[in-house]
C-alpha cells in the first residue's frame, strides 16, 4: 500500500523544488539582468537592480551580425542531429533486437569516447580538417558535432528500443515486412517519444557546443558560441555587452526547451513506468 503524503510534506517538497530550480536558473537570470546594465554598473559588483538600458543589445547587433551566426547554429545543430539519427536508428535497432556477445562491449566503447578530453584529439582533427578543406565550413562542423554526440544518441535510442516488444517486429516480418520497412513503418512510430526527446536533447547539445565551434571556424560557419566569444577582446571583457550577446545566443534554445519540456520529460521517462 502506498504511504499517504501529508500536506506538510507536499509544501516542503514544493519549496525545495523551487529553491533548486531558482539556483539552477539564477546564472541565466543574472546574465539577463547584467545585459541591461551599463558597463560601469556591470563591473561595479554584484547587483540585481539594473538601469534598464537596451543600449548593449543595439551595440552588439551593430558590431556583429547576429542573423548569420544564428542561421549557422540552426543549420549545424539540426543538420548534425538529423545525420546522427539516420546513423543511430539502424545501429540501435541492431543492438537492441539482434545483439551479439560483443554488443555490450561496443556500447561501452562508444560511451568511453565521451570520457576522452577533446583537447587530446584537437591537433589531428584540426590537421584533417585543414587537409580536406573543411575548416570554417558548415559541412565540416555538422559532421564533427554529429560524431561527438553520436554515442549519446545511440545509447538513448538503444534504451528506448529495448522497451519495445520484439514480438511486434516478428509479426511484421511474418506479414512480409523487409528490414527497412520494419524500421521505418513499425519501429520508428512506436518509439516516437524516445526519438523526439533524443532529437531535442541532441539539438541542445549541438547548439551549446563551444570547444570545436570556436577552434574549427572563424567567420563563414561561426555559430552563436563563436559569436559570444568574439566579445572577449584584447582590450578586456565588456561584461554588459558580453551578457547581451549571451542572452541573444541562449534565448532561442531556451524557448525551444520551454515549449518542448513535456515532450522531453515524456521521452526521457519512456518505458520507465510499467
């Protein structure tokens, strides 16, 4: 029998949850507040009372073209996610429904690549990009971000696919479905919540990637992470302008996360409750 939850416990849990949420959101809130301060106010010290000026946003847009890095971020993040799903869905299907004795070893090996510091492979990857003419190109950065996030995508889809009864796929085979028909028309529709949450999470990860985007691009393919870094100049850090650029960069992905939070939660808990 489930234990009854008292009103006091509910209130305590709610207050605690709000405090944790505020703690997590506070850096974003303070960045927003700093972005509407003047530069002297921004460097003066901690303060939650801004002057309310939007001069920094006008200056940022005047000094740098916001639209181009925004479009680059959209193309690179969405493109890398689509490529990752095209590769990961068949891979996760094979591991979930046709496993071998090496399947778990392969999954662990894929996950172990995320534990390696990115700087350890910076030089060889930079040289490969230079030799193949992929530096400062959308194609090169899209492929790079796809490879970076591919292990996570495969792991998430593998987890979701394991929750789908294999008997359904066997029934599809008995009805004459081929391999691709089984994946496209049977497996994929049943795993839509998991695929959607994987897609959204991968877009967020690709959008926020800064290490490779800053080092493999300059101007043509530079996304919003490079747009933010461009406001760190030899003359110093202009905190108000930097905060304005950061707010403009994170606003689209925050809006996406806000409107898709139900889908994210549904997908991340897919198969968790029987």
